C-alpha cells in the first residue's frame, strides 16, 4: 500500500504534467514554439508567421516566458524570444508530428495506435 508521501509525490507529478499540458493546450502557443524551434525571433517576425493580433501574441509569449519555456533578450527596441526548454519543445513536436500523420493518413494507423480515436 502506498504511503502518504508516495501519494503526495504522485499527485504532484500529475499536477505538474497537467500544468505543462495546459500551457501547450493553445494552438497559438504551439505555433509560437514551432516558429522558435530553430532560431530566435522578434515579436514582429512572429506576428508575420502567426495569424493573431499583437496583444494576443504578447499575452501568449508572456505565459510561455513566465513558465520558463521561452527566454527573451532585448536589443534596442526589439525583443527576441527563443526556446529555453528544449524538452517542452520535443514533447510538442512529438505530439504534433503524430497528429499530422493521423490527419494525413487516417487509415494508415489502427485506432489502437492513434493518439485520438478520431481526428
């Protein structure tokens, strides 16, 4: 039978995992991470790649920055964002790649090998 400490630690693991999935639960945030995978970018550059408003983009960038997933630096009036957490990006890339495969070839994978029963 698990001890109270083991139960508390297990609960904390699930809470932190849910927090990460909540951070990644926005299509805009996933697009931001995708745009920043290989290089740092300015807010203006991100706006040209992601269909959203500047205030909305800034809000998402702030959430990702405050969570430690992104880092930023200022150069003059420009703010450059880059990936800070490669592991979070790897998780997103893995899930997005799987979903893309399922969307491109829905009959290729049996239901038991899909992330979602229907995509």
